[in-house]
């Protein structure tokens, strides 16, 4: 239950019941993902630490969700570094998406400056 009051002190309450939840499946085999430098000048690196060998889909999307870079990458156990170039794109905010075969996804925002 949430109760709020307006400027005159009059309260209003609302209640909801959650019958099911939607969760985010974590990428268990990747202990960390970082993108650097952030912000960048269009050239950046994605560093992923993996506990096993596995393939992932790597997407870079603009703010509208349009995929501007797509690659299937094979991670090996340990540190993996992938260079990415968005030199031909306009400056702005982009999203790096790493997706496993079971649909687990991790998204990291990155800003590019020209």
C-alpha cells in the first residue's frame, strides 16, 4: 500500500498485489563486465572475466534500440578483451548488450564524444 498526500494534506492510498514476478536471469559464467574508457571518443574496450568457455552475442545499440554492431564472440576462461569502434557513428549514448544462449542479458551504457 502506498499513501500520498496532496498540498492540502488530503491523503490518497492505493494497493497492488503481485501474483507473479519477472526476473532477470544472470550470466553466471561472467563474473565481471566493464567498458572503458567511458565516455569514449568512439573507440572502447569491453573486458569480460569468464569462468568457462562459452559463446555470447555481443550487440551495441543506439538509444532507439537499433543494433549498430553485432557479433557472436567466443569467450575463453579468464580475462577477455574485445575492442569496439563506433568511429563512424554520431556522438551519443549507446548500450553494450551481452547475451548468453539461455537468454541471460547484461547491458552497459556507454557515451561517445567527438
